[in-house]
């Protein structure tokens, strides 16, 4: 039997929801608890049958009730009175519609305490997890509870093992994600990407007596975590143990339920970034597909006050992806590795000196990034963007140390015969094996490149330029030593539209303004702010000279008794301030004018060298070649970004001019033929 036969049957239950007027976006919240219910029942029935077979028919018949309870409890998979004490399951309850409501309520309350909590059987407030109580209440109100439950009871998962049930669960969750991905950045990981991640991990591990501990800090319903574990178990005899944590109530509940049917799997509920439930654990393998572009403002103070030391830098509050990345790295043991799914922003968001760039630099400085793999677009179910696999490895081979491989696998896919929402492509098995082989060989190819990690570093050199006039002069040369400006004592200011001759204003027109403060706010301040000595005539008159800026010469001009002098490139700075009265002066508006050199802060992006002396020489050579104005060095920041477009850019092939002209001629001929036909 193929378990996927039940996929269409499960989704047929949605027809009943549609007929009851329930919106499509709400279907998952109705379907999740019932899927969990039939999953739990199938596992418990199978476990019960295995137990009976192990004990033997005659011996089982003589077991005391308390002994049976303890034997089942020791399995750690849950308990249900109806199944274990009355030998009845959901299909039996659905045989009698008259007693169904009472029997179904007793059936739900017959589960052990933890299962009832996860299903949300009798919770009244607080965490509801799968909230089956709320769903049952709504279905009763619609008068379809019996019909809906009966449809689910027909789904018999008992013949299938953990891996098979997980496969069905992945398909169902995929559709849930497709129709109800209401939270930005929460991307369900498709099965083919999980298979690729598992192949990458499998290529890095070996058979061993040591337990392989696998961790997912944003495990959702567990599809990636358990999917990776199952595929590793298919390839290796090595024992595995899974650990996961998630904040989403219903998805956590699904993962927790699934974990109880796996050997010693541990799933915890809560916000990983605020409360790490595995704070004292380290792991051999980490996997995750953390949310993209999701704000962490709601718990910003907790992150800022975190005492664990896992967050080296705090990225923009609007996107917590790189917080999860830092957390995952902190959870790796001394030779651990991992694969993390991100969107493109984690590669290049943030300028040099930003937290995002510093996080990337810290990761490369630590030599933990072995490769980054670009996946095809249209690969995920509810987004068409490029996604990337970061391959982390604290146990690189010697020839991989201090290097990073970029693999452009954007063309390594097979088109789906039938689209699944936004998903139109899949990384098929042939492509997966080719990608893993490329990673293993760690050599350049037409779609992969290996770089020294410093290739991704760059200098952002800040400089202060001194602008000069057409003769190469700056007003700086006219200043006395130690002075940064020359203050003028103006008698008149003219800008072509208005002339001002009062520079300390203490009185005002009371018919127009209520106070001197109003004069400042409504007239003087806006006027001074509008002055632009480069865009419009601005003449400053003092007792001995006139000053203005000559745009053609790019120089300040001083005219004394008809004689003009070029002072060099500079600025005319006019400021206004409202000052309250003191012992010497009343309330007043003061207007000041000064001449300053024209300085301009600028940044230059310059290739980086890991050798300090060589790096400084590179910066100096760049400045000598490209900067012609006088300048002074300011701070130098080293940034890091990984730009796939720059490395794998393929220019679009343009048609030859002769071919374009021939095509135009053909179109013109066709138009003439049409015109001739119309005129007949």
C-alpha cells in the first residue's frame, strides 16, 4: 500500500468544510487536530498489537489492568482508555450517530494528560496547541461534527511505519502552508530540499558507535528534522536522536506527538531566541529553515539582555534570520556541521560595519562556512524568491580550511508536471547527487567556484575630500592656522528676492506675529533654510567687502573697492538661532554668517587583503589612481558580502543588428500587405 493514497482522501474532508461556509484559509486549523488524532490512534493501535504479539495471546488475556497500564506507559507513546481497555477505536464510535457526541467526548477525554494538552481537549485558557475543543465546538454549531469525524475515521494509518506517516504528514503540511501562509517569512520546506539537505549531511558523516544528535531550532511540525533523520537512518546504521523547538502552538503539538513515536526524540515549546530549552546541549548536526524577514521587536529587550553569549551582533530588528544563525552555530559541538535555509538578505544585507555584515565576517573569520548553495526560484510553496543553503562545518578537511565554495544550483531542477501553488520546480534526485558531488570534490566548475574566504571581504574606506576651484585652490589656504572658518560681520544679505540688514532681531510687527518666537518659526528660520549659495545669487556685504560664490569658477569671491579676489572653493554658511533673554540681552533672533572650506565626506569600496601592509598599500594605490582632490583618511571598515550575481552573472546574448533589421523589414512588408488588403 502507498500511504499517499490518503492524501486526496484527507483533503476531501475540506469539501465538507467548504459546504459549511468555512473559509479556505481556516481549513488547516480544522484539519490539523483531526490529522493528529488519527495519527495518534494509528500509532497506539499498532503499538498495542505489537505488544500483544510479543506477550502472546494467552498470556495477554491474563494480564491485570494495572500491569497492562504500566507496560503501555513504559512505551512512552501515550494512552487511551477506549483503545486499551475497551478495544474500541474512532471507527467504532462513528457507527452510532445517536450516541456519538457522548462517546466522542469520552474518547477524547480517555487520552493521557499530555496527549489531551497537545490536542487541546479541555484547555480553557492559555496555550491551546491544536485546540480540538474549539474546533469540535464550531463543527457542532455547523451540525457537521459527526460527518466530519467519520470521514477522518476512515483513514487507517496503522499499516504504515513512522517514516511513511511522516511522508504523508509532509504532504499535508505542504498544502496547509500553501493555503494559509499568513505569517511573512514562514516557509514550509519542500521534500526535495529536505532530501538535498539530508544528502549533504550524509556526505559529511560516517558510521560510528557514537550517537548522532540532530537539532532544529525552528522545527515547526518537524518535517525537516524528522525527514533528515529518516533519510540518514536509511543510509547508516548509526543511532540518531532528534531535538527540536518551536513557538507555533499547533505545529509544535504535531512535532511533539510525532516525537513520541521515535526513539528518545525531544521536542520543546517556546521562543528559541528568548529561551533555549536545550541550553546545556551541543549537537553533531543542526538544520533549520528559520522565518525570513520577521521582526523581533516584540522581544527586543530579552535579546539585548541575553546572557548566553550566543549573539555576537544584533541585526536589524525587522529581520531575525541572522539571530537564528548565530544561535545554531553556538549549538554545534567541536566537530559539528549543519545546513541552514535562508533567503538572499543574509548574504548581503547591511553595509560594512553593520551588524549583518559583522555577523558574516565573524562567521568567515571563524572559518565555519564551508559552502553556500543557491537553489532555484519557484522552489518553495508560497514564495518564488531565490533561497540559499548555508553549509556550516566546524570540522573542515584541511584543503577546505579558510575557503568558501559558492554553488549556483539555480538551474539544477526538473519542472513539476503540475504546479503546487508557487512551487513549479523540484531539485530532482539526479540534480541532488550532482550538487553533493560538486560539494564533495570542492573544485571549480561552470556552476561552482571555490574562493579564499577573504575574497568576500572589502574595505569601506571613509575619506574627507577637500573640494577645490578650477585653479585647484581651497578656501582652507586662506584660513589662519588652527582656524576652521572665518566669521563675517554682515551689514546686508541679499539673495535676489529679499534683502536683510538686521542680524540681531529683538522687535517685531505685533499685528502680524504673536511673539518673537513666532517670527523665528514662521519667517526667519524657513528663509535661512531656503538659502542656497550655489543655486541662486547670495551676496554678503560687510563694512569693507562683498562676498559671494562664483559657480563657474567654483570659488568664493571677495570684492573690495571694485577689486575681485578668488578665495578658493568654500561654503557660505548662514545660520539662525532664537535665544531667550539673559541678564545682558533680551529675547532675540541672531543670524550669523561664516566662510568655511568645502569638505565632503565620501566612501570608497576597495578590495581587501588579509595581510595588513598589503591591504594598506591596496588602499593607497586605489586613492592615487581614482581620487584627484585633496583628502584625509577617516575610519576604515571591513565588510563582508557574498554576491552570487557578481560571480555567476551571465550577460544576456543580444541579437545581431543585421538580424534585427531583417526582422523590422519583414514586419514592414507584412504591414504593407495588410494595408493593401484593407484598401481593396
